[in-house]
């Protein structure tokens, strides 16, 4: 009989605890919670995303700094590996990170263009990755190198 009473008492206490609810929140607190958004990966595999697929140098002087960067983001659920980065000619030299880009993280790719050559810039950087849906991406390099004015 003691066991039945003890079991009943423990059950009632357990039900009482589970029936308790949190106090109602105000409208502002509920609205703030509604604004929190969690973005899931778009793929279970690595997924490459390049924010700007054109690097625009604009008009620059001959001999000016030819280094620019662009961001590569992994929107997948597995680490992204940039396995090869190459320019369309010897005047465009990209440098890609060698370490994996973790899910949701970004890394920068650096491009150095030889600004010792006056004229239009119309080149490409080719990026190969382990993204099974998009293994090859192209980033366009545009602009113009103006010949520096002659010194008097």
C-alpha cells in the first residue's frame, strides 16, 4: 500500500512539473524571436558561391597596384576545396587558399594583374573545386590600364 501511495505521489508531482508553462511573452519579445532566421546549407555536398563574378579594375594607370581580391563562400554542408586556380594568361595570376573552406565560411582569392601593359583588361580566373554541381567557376577580370602621362 505504501508503494502505491508513493508511486501516485511521484506521478502527481511529475505531472504538475510538466504542466507548468513559461509565462506569456509580450508582443515585442515574440516579434524579436520571429525575426531570428537560421539558414540551412543549400546542399549536403560542398557548394561554391562567388559573390562578385566580375572583378572590375576600372581605369588604372600603368604600373598601378594590380592586386584585387574576391570572396568565395561555401554554402554546402561539407568542406569546400579549391583544387586549382589559374589565370587565362601569364599576366593574370590568382592565389587561392589551400586550406578547406568550412560550411558557411568564406575565404579570399587574390588576383594580381600585370599593370605594366597598357590597354583593355579582359581576362578570366578559372577555379576548380570539389563542388559536384559546379566544379568549374569563372571569374571575369575587366578594366583598362592607361599609359601614364609623360614626365616633363
